[in-house]
C-alpha cells in the first residue's frame, strides 16, 4: 500500500498503525503525538514504547544507524534511550517498514524530573567527545549539515517562493565551500550532530541524550555551535550559555570558524521550517522571519523554536 500526501499527524498515524499491525503490537489509536518534524514521535501508552515514524523512505538508513548508535552508546556508558528489543520481541529490533517509511520502536523514558538545561548538555557532550570511534556495521557519516536543504525546500512545493528557494540554495553552496576550508581546534571524532537541550531528557537517573539520528564523525565544533546560535537567536540567557561552556570546558565562539558553522546552521534551520509550510500558517510566519533576517544580514532578529 502506498500512502501519499503531506506528512501530517494524520498520515503519520496511518503509517504507525500499519507498522504496529505488522509486528503484532496493539492498535495505536490512542497514541499521543510527542513531536512532528523529520519524524513523527508517538507515545504508544501501552505497551510502554515510543515509536518514531520517518517523514520519507530516504530516512531508513539513518533510522537503522540510530538504533546501532544507541546500542553502542549504552555499552559505552552514555545514557541514551534503549531500542525496544530483548523481552519486547526480536521483531522490533530493526527498522519496520510502513509504506516505505521507516518506523522504529523504543522503550519509553521515565517521566522528567525537571527540564534539561545547557549545563546538562555540556556535560553529556564532554563525555561523548572523549569516546573513540565505534565499531558499527557501517562507519558513521560526515555531518552534512546542509545536505537536506534541497529536500526540505522541495517538500514545501508551491507554498515556497522560488526566489526564497534560490536564495537558500545559493547560500548553502557558498557555505559548503567555506566549511570545507575550516581548521578545527578540537580533534575530530564522534559527534551528536544536533546538540541542543531539547535533545536531553532528565529523568530519575539523570540526564539522557536523545535523538541520535544525526550522529556523525566530524568536527567536534559542530556540537558546540547550536548553543551559541541559541544564545544569539533563540533567547538562551547569557548565564545559561556560560554554564554550558563551563560544563564542556571551552567556548566555541573563541574559534575563527564559528561564524561559518553558525551561518550554515541558520541556513539549515530556515530550510527545515520550509518543509512545514504546506500545513502550517505558523511555519509560514517563522520561515518569513528567518529568511528576511538572513537576507538583511541581521543576526540579532529573534527566532522562535518551531
């Protein structure tokens, strides 16, 4: 069966139902949507599992890699979500296909005891960056931060002004060349790839690193720029950013290459919102804000998480 159309909550629920049926899980009609982005993430309620439904079939390899990375990090002592395997049933260990979309199942985390803060993230990144490269079935990729830009823009369809698409694609090409010339301060190695406090969960046992799908082997500075950008664009207070740099042990803003990686992440962040344009007036407002501020070269315009 092929399910076509915009990747909405309704479509994701249809895919989730198909995946659950194929592995013998109960009907997920009552599943609670936790987030909708590259994946639709659902809490199944019973059993105590979370499902991640990929936006398109091209994410299957990344979903499989996320499962392998989670098992490696768990064995290395880094607290992460656990894939739903073992007593749950071996049929859930890998990626489940639903009309070509990848679906993965995870043990549900314990309830949060408090919101995660930048210092939690800094400590987790410091521990992660001390690890050597893992022995995985396939090597970790480079962190191609700008690679999905074209796909995200294409997902907007007719809702995207061609002039905005051309601007972001030209900016992507220019920044890709700049990134290739960067000289890092930190030794290259394993990185999270989307290191933000929203990707940390603080449960009864402490902070846990979430969303492992962008794991890569690349410049470690990639993991430090998002918080610097969050301080500049998203309102993270100065004292919280300072706590992050103290927990990690270094401020990436002292590095000459920070501006290029920051600009690349801004470009990717604007394009990421574009894929939401068909179904969300709020996305259209935020996309306009981001693109207009980039065109104006104004790094002080406040952006809002979407």
